[in-house]
C-alpha cells in the first residue's frame, strides 16, 4: 500500500503496476458552496448562533477547477489493457455530483471508456438538514462505473445486484476528510470488481480509506493525494490499524 503526496495531473512516472480497478471520489467543483445545506455552516449547527468559520468555505482548494479530461487520461494510462479473456476486464468507478455525470460520460467516451453503468447509494440520513423545509432532502450519492468494451470482472457468485445500493454510516473509521466514503462500501465495491492480488488505484485518495479497504482485502493499493495534511493523517491512521492488528 502506498499513498503518494502528489497530484496525478503532474504526469510524473511512478512504478505502479497496471490496475484492475481505479476508484475515485473526484472533487465536485462546488467551490465556496461546499457547506451550503449542511448545519456546519452555522455555529453548533444552529442558524440562531450565526455563521461558523466554514460558511462560504471550500472543502479544499482544488474543489473548483478539477480537470475531468486529464483525469480520464490518467485512468487510461493506469488501468490494465483490455484482456482477451472474459470476466477479466478492468473498470473505473467515479463518485461524483449529480450534475457532473453528464460531462463525465462525454469525456469518458472520448478517452475510450465508451460504456457506463450509473450507480446510486442511498443513506438513512441526510446532510441537507438546512433544506428540511423543502420536505424532500438529498440522501443519495452518485457514481458511474466506466469500462472500455468487455464487461468488467464481476465477483458475485453469478447473482445480479441492483445499481441502487445502501450506504451505511461509518462510525468506526477515523474521519479525516470532509467527503470520506464508508470503509464498508469501498470494501464491497473492491470485492465485486477485483480478486486478491489485484491492483487498486485511487487518484484522489483524500483520507486514504480506499487504500485501507484494499489492503485489508489483500489487494495492492496505490493512491495520490496532493494535500500533505491528509497524507499525514492517513499515515497516522494506518499506523494505528497496524498496532491494533498486532495487539499493541
């Protein structure tokens, strides 16, 4: 497992073997509206207390100019080539904002990922509590599964799954990133589309949770994260995981 403190768009050469799965939670390009419907916009989550220091702030300073074409160029380089055999093709899973799906589909096709399956993940809670007066609030996150020609490797004992899946709240994994995905969900996706020993790459690693999930499942994991503070938090978190496993 390796988390590289660099931006994948720098196009440096790294000794990373071809990936069976690239999985990424890309920046949603929401800029200063990041906490727009979250109670964190206000002190102690109550608008009677006035705005907090998160009001009008970005999740991180790359969350406004993420370059989707360069992202797909990266994925094309790091994913395994299309294999001759069936049930062995690689794939790419991209978590995204609802509005980003259409540009992602367009740019993916230009990069050779002509096929896609939309995915949605529903929670039993909503971060949009400040929109509760609308009666309908968002509890869904979105992703797209992309592949070139052949259907990707799929490990589910011959059974189908629906493309709308539950996303359970993760209260066990230390939360070190504002858009961190649950460890259990990442493990589920990795189990579905890879085998033990396969390579998993996360170009937007953030908290490094994807890498932890892959490592715990016996996959080889690599990630890129430009923010030093997230890399440091990941290193500290991973060291705690090792100490717990060894009984220290």
